C-alpha cells in the first residue's frame, strides 16, 4: 500500500467491548472499503497502522504460493474484510 493513499474510518463500539471499524481507501488505483474488528482503547493512529499492516499482509499473501499447500497451515483473517468499491 502506498503512503499517499488516504484512509478514512469510523468506529462503532460493540456490546462485546470491541470496536468495529469501517474504513474507506480513497485515492487508490482501486478504491475500496472494509471492516476491521479491533480491541477497544486504540488511538486513531494505532487503528490506521493496523489497517495498513493488514493491507500489507494481504498484499504479501497474494504472492505466497505456500498458502495452497497444507504444510503452512494457512488461516484466513476473519477480523479483516476488504471489498472493492
């Protein structure tokens, strides 16, 4: 993910105490939006850095051919969802 991409988000506190973060990535080649489940008490900068880290991890995993084998025990991230707008 490029640093020039703009990440905007809104957070909603759930009854479990966690935060549901809905984020938008404008100004990208493919504008997108998504959801992230994160612990409560995180600052805005921590939320932005978590979104950037998860996007980078997803980008790296596209090139990882080991995810198609059973040796790596690949797990999906069920706390991060990304959709194209």
